[in-house]
C-alpha cells in the first residue's frame, strides 16, 4: 500500500482473506473477497475505489479494488 520500513523495504500489511460465495478462486479469476486485517488501524486509510496489491510470495498474487470498509471500535483499543 506504498508504505516502507526504515530500511526502505516494502512494509506489508497482513490480513486474513476469504472468497465470498466460491469454494476456490482460480488463477485469473474474479470474486468478492473479504479481508480481516491483523492490525486494523493500519488499514483505516483505505476508501472505496482504492486498489491494493496482494502478496503471498513473488510474483504478485493479485490486485483488489476496495468496495467497502467497515471497522469496529473495540472499547479497549481506540482506532
């Protein structure tokens, strides 16, 4: 998402991902997916229309266009 570490390396944001309404997403396929960020406060700047790159390893695993974002506020962790 454009962030870099102090060493200049890409700062990857980690999220659990699952495909809605399909058992599998084939290479080159398209589907609605949901992301559950492990560190939600880092993802809050995303808005509908933003495009993100998904990495699992090299090469890039895919791209996603944000269509909705919803973050809940935990009373112990103010986001």
